[in-house]
C-alpha cells in the first residue's frame, strides 16, 4: 500500500458534468493524484479535447454520454464505466444546473429542471454507481453541493432547495452504505466564477458586494477545490462520512459586519490568490505607499487603483497602475509595480509553471492569456509564451504517442479522434504525415473489407457477406462498396436468414 494518503494511483473515478467548469477541475485534480477517469457530458463530443488532456497525464480515460435527468442514460453510463474499467472507486456527482429568478417568477418547469438535475439526478447516479461499490465493499461518493446547502440566497429558491436536499441525501446515503465500506460526503463550493454564473461576474458592483462578504476577500478559483476533492476521494478521509465540507472562503460563517467600518480606513487588501500545493504560497504584498500629498489627484488615483485591485482583473489593475504611475516617485513606482505583480500576475505565472511541468499546455495557455497584458512590464509574464511553446512540444509528443498506440491497436475510431485533435493543435505541416498514414490505413482497410465482401458473395456465404457488408456501410458510408451493399442489403438479409435457419 502507498504511504501517500492522497495517492489515487490505480483508482477509477467518475466525474459527471466534466465538459467545463468545476467538473473539469475535479477531474484534473483526481487525474493528477493518479486516478483513471470516466468523464461525462450530454454531448460526448464536447469531451474530446479534455479527454486528450487527461490522457496526456498518462491516465486511462473513458468519455461517456450522460443526461442525469434520464434514468436509462444513468444506467447505461454506470454499466459502460464498470464494463470498461472492471470497478468503480470514486464518484464525483457534479452535474448540476441553476435558474436565477425571484421566487415569485419561478415556473413549475424551472423547479423540475433544477430538482431533476441536482437532486433526483444525483441520487440515481449515486445509486447506479453505488451498487458496484457496495458489492466490492469500497467506494468514495462525493456529492457536489454548494454554500446554499447551509444558507439561503434570494433568487435561488429551487437551487437552494436542491442543495439542501443534497446535504440531507449525503447523510442518508452515508448511513445506508457505511456498513458496506462506502463513504459519502458532500463538497460544497462557495462562489466560483464559471459558465454557470458568468453573468454575475460581469457586474462589477455585484463582484464588490460578494467579495465584501467573503472573509478571505475574493471569490474562489476552480483550483481552490483541488485539495478538498482529492482529500475526500482518498484514504486520508477513510473515517469521514456523511459530512459537508464547505470550500467557500468563509462566506458560510455568516460574514456580516457587526461594527461600522471605520471611515477613512484603508480599503482591505484582497488576500493574494494562493497557488495550489505544492507551489509555495506567494509572499505577502508590500505595504502600500501612503504619501498622497505630493501630486494633485494622487489620492484619488490611489483610491481608484485600490478599487481596481478588488476586481481581480489583471488588465484593469494594470490600466489603473499606469494612470497612477504618472504621479508617483520612482521608489513608489517600484513598490506599486511589485505589489501589482504579486497580487494580479504572480498567481497565474506560478499556475502556468505548474501546468507546464505537468504537460497541461491548453490550460496553461488559458492562464497565460489572462495575464498577457502584463508582458510589457513583467519579464516573468513576457516569458510565458516561450515556456508554453516548450511544453507544447511535450504535448505534441504525447498526442503523437497516443495516436501511434491507437494505430498499432488498430483502434481507428480513437486514432481518427486524435487526428482531429492534431488538426486543432498542430500546424498543417506537422499533422500532414499522420493524416496521410491514417488515410493509407483506412484505404487498405476499406479495400480489405471490399475484397472479403466480394469473396463471401462468390462463395455464397451470405451470413459473412452481410456481416462484412454492414461493416462497410457503417465505416465507409460514402464508398462505392457501401453503395453496392446498400443496393442489395434486403436480399442479403433474407438469404443470410435462410442460411442461418439451415444451419440450425
Ligand atoms: N460555480 C459555482 O460557483 C458553484 C458553486 C457551488 C456549487 N456549484 C455546483 O458545482 C457543479 C459544477 O458547477 P459549474 O459552475 O462548473 O457549472 P457549469 O459550468 O454550468 O457546468 C455544469 C456541468 O453539468 C453538466 N450538466 C448540466 N445538466 C446536466 C444534465 N441534465 N445531465 C448531465 N450533465 C449535466 C454540464 O454538462 P453538459 O452541458 O456538457 O451536459 C456541465 O458539464 C454544479 O453542480 C454546480 O451547481 C457551482
């Protein structure tokens, strides 16, 4: 047994709703800890790129279609996952949705959609996967809840009700399955910026409002959840079940100011976003210069800069820094620049570093793009594209390796999916030889099937002719062979049925 309590090597984890947002982050965190993955979406094609990214980490990955509102779809997903891996160790019940409306405007359809997805769906996914865990007397179910498991928010009535239900469901399942070696916990994120609530984060006033209520003074970033999900999935949490772990920067404390804020007090400095472990935490920002008397308008510019810092958008912070710099002494410029770098840019630089080391080129690029405005001022930011380019080579190598492996296994479906991925990530010159290789093999396969079809026809082996013919139509629908087969398919079926009858 591994001595690392958080090691998930050899475990199989299902993450539902992994096409974007927190679901992808959960899957990444578990894969980095060693787990093989089953990832799901209602649109399985949307998982292709992410699947390759996970495979780039050396994990086995199965992408499966799943609509948690459809009972049969749940059963099919669980069976397919179990059949592929032979066991299921971890379930992250993440798929979820939301409807934001004042309670008086909520329709029965709104209510049903949220409840069916977040509560009914979570239960039946847990049930379908849990049966395999109970049989093996091992399992870790992690239901994704929310800070709304424990508190109410205006405009979120169905969502809060569904999340309260998830918390209760967690306790009930924990009691049910504890004797069978399966733990069930709820991981409850606070306020995180994802597609589900992107509209809120476009509203600067709202961001300020919510930030003010979070003791750690910033909304969450998806990687803030890495530690909690790995913990609940691992042996480190073996004796914990039925619990709800809030990862919310403290907002569930109730965070209400019980004394008036002191007038004229400095605006709180947002806590710097910590880089995920094992990256060391960024040093605390230097104290802000306070001499506001030297230049006219300087005090206002400092206030505006501080205000901009709370928005957490590097480009905006930089814009206000530039305006402020006109009024600063050289020493102050150095101090403000250093502060800006540590607050707005260093976390992303660290994150890109880490992602580059683990070969997550696409994610690294996303983080680098968020801070590219700082390239002119900060050499660490300017160096990011080169760093990523180097990692891209590693990424390309892993893509090509997977492609060749699929090719050697004659898994042409997988090889073609990887080819599509290459089209998106490689230059046409880089991708060309592989596309040519695939074309040649496909051609050979088509000809081989065509010859086998003709020979079966000549031998009057209608059963074989039908089998090969149907394969031709399925795999090469536009080929001349397929047209030929289609023209005679009914007759072939009759003949094959007669031949089959004769064989009994
Ligand atoms: N973002 C936050 O601040 C926050 C806070 C607390 C809790 N949460 C919860 O955390 C989970 C992920 O949140 P997110 O912000 O990442 O949301 P998101 O960006 O909207 O992603 C939701 C995921 O759920 C999947 N999904 C939605 N309806 C589904 C259905 N009927 N069947 C199967 N899959 C379905 C989506 O997949 P497809 O569309 O590809 O099928 C998508 O992958 C959700 O349960 C959410 O309620 C989020």
